[in-house]
């Protein structure tokens, strides 16, 4: 014992499970003792021995008590080593255990997979669909490690064993009552529609008239559709049952209305409630208004409004109930009346219909047809077609519109014909050139007239839309298109229909808001022309005694020298006009309704070459001699002795020539006179002379 160092006063003893003799090397960092220090066991200290300290404790002679070693925790009467699973480093779903080496181990529970730090449930459907037949069933996940098989839509299980597969079966709920349920060859159910109907996979829809009638029989909202049904049945049954697609505004009004619906009124009212094309009303933030065109040619503006509906639950307590959406529309010719749409987007096989609040009883204003009169008689007696009737009478074609027909005539309105009064209409009334080949003047006009007539039947608006293309009397195809707004457009220029279905005894008339130009006559006017224009200007101001010293501006000559000195040429009289070469040009005349002798004038050939004062001649009717042309009074600066003095003087009148180049198809509108009918190139009067016009 003398060789063993005994603990001195103030030193502690330790009791460990691993005895290595009377002294054990222990780290005591809290006491500043390293591993080289040998501490006695508690059994060596009498005072600690009496305490019978448990394992992994320490005891001090100065303060005899049993305390757990650093890092150990006291649980009851024992000191336990540190637990690596507290707190658990594993997933909340995992279990933590201590390995033999004192490390934490994580294990996922049953029906979960992962590394213990992350545990995911097992889905049997990801493994061969958990045995469910893929052609007739679906695998549905239930919980970790469990799934079930269910039959696909329209199929039922065999012997209540879904895992064995399912087969098709038509139940009362497989299809809508408007469709017929059938089992197909591949073992699936199908909702079959009748011929002429369309379906969405479950329900079937007939034509517009059928769907309105069906809606009238179901629900309180549709009980007031009897008047609308009578209007459509009597007025446009053929349109709504055989053509389309259309959008119909179906009025909902009490059937006890004092007004009655007959066939004649129904035919007038029906077309102003139909729009060509399918126009679905959708909530949109970008387009608050839109425009539609009825088959009657009326413009409708549709507005979308969104507002908040509030209800008062208790006095003084206002609460926002919901957002309401409202569609309304107005006819352009009746802006004071507003119609509301409260049941939009009802589906039919050939379009959709919107239920609206009222019926427009006023038929379209203006012209109407007459089944007892021919097309020619209607055109002659209707002021809106007077311009087109003038063309028909003067185009040189035999009158066929009094014949048996049936015909379909696209008659331009007066405003449409006036669009050609830029020189083109005047040119169309000239005759065929005897020198140049190809269409000229009246021949082009005749082609234009034939382009407005279809002589193979009476095409009402629904038949016209259905055909899409027709072959006119001009043997040229006329295309029929519908714009996004529902307006019916004809030809490559898209000429809109203004009024439709003006019935006659031998056909039907459709009024155009433009004029149809067949491609074979374009361009109507000569392609390239240069125009020589003249105007009277004043020369420089000089002493009246020296008038001959007055100089004219650039590109002008004095009227006196142009007309010649003295009393003028013998040809300067009222009579025939001549052009270079001595040929006679007939004077301009009206196309229709002119009376009295034709006005004729003559110009000296030399004056034409020099560019005479034609403006003066056109105003007076003849070329005035020099003595009649008085000089212009003026004021000029006289400076005889170095002083600027204003003095009264005279200035000569001058005829100034201006050459204007006209582009393809251009024409002047100074006069309505036609071009000369003979000899190349064509000449005309347009405030001067047209020079060098090439053939169209």
C-alpha cells in the first residue's frame, strides 16, 4: 500500500461498473483532473462505503453523497447512461432503437417504406394496379398498404367481384332521357342520339325549334314561350329546322297578350330575332359590348354588366349577397328600348338560343316585298332602287326580270350606286371601243348587271347561307360569307346585305349595302392617265399703255395670244368640239332624263395644241375674242427718279397649264361628261384634257 498514492483530503472517489483494481483511471474535466490521475473507488473511502452508492456515481469525503457521473441521468435509484434516441432523430412515423455500440437506429413501420429518417406509405396501385383489371376497373388507394378495385363509369361488377373485372350495363342514369343507352362491341356504354340530333356524350339536342318546344314543356321559366313558339313556327320554321348555325333571341312573354300572331306578321318579326352564326355569351372582362346583325339586316348592340346584389338580413345590417351578371341589347333603329337576356346559351343541334324578356313587335321599317308583283315592277316602284333601275334601263340588256323566273336579284341601294360616281359610273355608260379589244364601257356595265342576278331559282336567306357559293348570270361564282358579328357578306369585297327576302311573284330581292364588282371588269377605269389642267392666272402688273410688257407666270400664255388677234377664228362658235386631228367630239350629255338639243362647242385645233383657256370657255360656252377680255387692274411700283411710288396699272390674263399624273383607276370629277367614244387613246373633259390613257 505504500507504493499506492492515497487520496488526500478533498478528493472524490468513483464507483464504476468496470473495476480495474483498487484505482480506476477516470476523466474529471469538471475537477481539472486528467486521465493520468487515479481516483480511488468509493469502496476505499470509509465514509462513501457506508453510502453504498450505485454504479456510475461519485462520492466526496467532504460532502458524502452519491451523485451521477457527468453525462448520466438519475432514474430512480440508478444512474443511466445517455440515450441516443432521446430526442429521436428519426421520422415521426419511425421507431428508434439503440445499437450494441450505443448508436440510434431508425425503422419505418409496416406498410411504409424509407430509410427511417423519411417514411412514405406504400400504395399498392403503383405495383401492377394491385391486381385490378386495367380494361374495366380502376385502382383506388385506401390507406398504407391497402387499395381496392372499382368499376369504370358505366360498367358493373361480375358476381360482386370487382377484382374479376367489370362489364357494361345500361342503367336509368347512364344517359339523359333524350338519349338511348347502348352497349358497344368493346364493352362500353354509349348514349346514342336520333338522326339529325347532336349529343355531348350524355344528352341529345334537336334543331332550334324542337329545343325551344322542349324547353317550353319543362320548368316555370319557359311557360311563357308560347307566343315565341308561334312566331317561329309560322314565320321561320324552315330556317330553324333545316339550316344553321343560328343564334335565336326567344322572347318570354305572357301567352295572354292582347296581340295575336298570324303567319304574315310572324314572317316579318321572326328574322329580326335570328342572327347568323353561333354567338355564345361568356363572362369577359375585356369586351363589355359586342355587335350582332339580324337576318333582317338590323344592327344589335349587346352589353354585359356586372353588379353586386345586396340583401338586408336585419334592419341596418347590409351584407353583400352575390355578384349578378346581366346581358342586355338594343336595336340601332330603336335605341330607346332595352331588352334583357336572362337565360342565355341554350344548346340546339343547329345553334343556340337565348331567352329574352320581350318581343319586338315593330317590323323592319322601309321597303317590303309584294308576292303579287314582279321583280321589275318592285324595282321600278321603289325609290330605294331608283339608281339601280336606271342602270337596268340603260345597260342595253333585254329586260328579263318581268319573265317567269324564278330569279334572285341582289339590288344595290341608291347610296351603293352613288359610290361609283367618282368617274367609274360615267365610264361604264360608254360603248365598246371599235379599235381596242376587250370590255369597254357598256360591256363592263352589262357584266356588272348580270353579276347581280341569279337565274336558277329563288334563294331566300336560309338557302343562300346554306349554299355558300352561287353561279350568277355572269357565269362567275359569288361567295356568301358570314362575319364574326353575324352579318351576311357577298363577294370578295364583303358587300353586306341590308334587307333580305323581299318576295316577288317571280323571285326574291335582297338589298345590298354596296355594289358587287365582278373581277372580270376590274379595274373599271383606265389604268394610267395624265391630266392636263388649266386655270386663269394674272400676269405681272405694268403701265396700262405698255400692256404687252406684262409677263405671265411659268407654264402659262396670255389669253390674247392664245385666242389670236382680232375677232377670233370662225370655229370659235357654239357647235361641235374638235380634238387634234380634226375629228369631232360629241358634247357631254346626261345619262337619263335629259331634254332639249345637245350642247356642242368647237375649239380651234391650234388652241388645243397650245393649251387654251378652257376654264373660260366652259364658263361662257364659246371662246371670246381678244377685245372682250379686259386687263386686270392692279398697282405697281413706279420709280422714275429713285423714289418708290405706287401707280395704278394693268395686268394681262394668262392661261396656266398644269399636268397632273393620275394613278391606276383614278379619275377627275370636275365634269360628268363621258369620254369620247372613238379612236385611241380615249379623251375626256376633266377640267382639261386626259392625255395618254392606257387600256384597262
